[in-house]
């Protein structure tokens, strides 16, 4: 299924935390969005891989994503190798996105930066016709390189290259995050406390949204970095 935007996260919930407001905005504009999780988040302190599977599916449905797929890489231990690059290449060629969003280039969780590099390289290699891949039915896939790849910003603050106003979608974004009931603030949970399970972490998400919103004079925004220069047709595109 071809989509306009493919949002990739190394863990289920990465996309919800960092760029779901942007995805909600584009879905409302008529764009199609696919979600790709590299791992099942099985090393997370709270919950299990199975509960994360259920939560991820519920969030994707609530978001209005066209699909959500999990590549089953090893949480915490996935490698930048041919096998994993090929898994992502197949996924990219399968849905032929115009834009790919992926993990932060550097972050508190070491998986995030490694995922950013892995996805970036896979998107480039996906455009090489001499790399041959097959889809799930065994049919040959055509080479495909997305027109743009951007990194969303996660826990660590990174100066964004551009900001997206998500003000009308902020509350829905928080709703999507809280769909992951085992991971985030849930006063009824008996799971161990983690840095992201407190009520204060939800306030941090609001604070980060306000922080990114202030430079563009809106209440809430999400920030992104680009590995290459961004071209525009007119100065007025920057207003």
C-alpha cells in the first residue's frame, strides 16, 4: 500500500511521542500515513512485547494510519547490518513513501541514534536498482528512494531545522501517547516506576510542545532536523 508519509520508530510509541501531532495534521489534510516499528520494545521495564503490540495497534487505529508494521528486530541489540537494512528497504519499497520520518539523530536512549542511521542508510540504498528484493508474495520490488527524510526530536533537546504547528492536535497527541497504558502515566498501574511513567513526563510533553511553538508564535509545535539542505520555491513559503 503506497503512502505519502512513512513514520518509523525503533520502539512502539516513539512516533506517538515525537511526531504524532504532525501525522494527525497531515492525515486531516488528506495525506496517507504508514507506521513502521523496528522492534517490539521487549526490553521495556513496564509491560510486555505482547501488551505493546496491542497498544500499538490501538494507537494506529485511533490515529487513522493506513497500516502499522513491526520488523521484529532485537530491542537494544539490533545491528547496522545487511539483514536489518534489507528489512527496511523492503518496507520502504513496499509502501513507496514520498517522505520518511525517523528517530532522533542523538538521544538518551542509544537505540534512537542507531535507528536514525540505519533508516537513513536504508532509504538511500532502497533507491539502488542493483539491490534486489522481493515482497511478501515473492514478487520483485522496484527501487524506490523517498524524496525527503527528516528526524523527529525526542528526549534530548536538539535545535530544530523546522517546526510544524500542531496546536489543534496536541490533545489528540496526548491521547495517542496514553494509549500505551503500560508505559506512561496510569494511576492504577502496579508496574515499576520509570522516567516516562510519571504524570510529570506528560507535562514535559506539553512543555516541549510549547517550547517548539514559541519561536513560530503558536501554542504547540513539533521539531524536526534534516540531514540535507531544505529547498523552497519562494521566500513566502518560509513565512
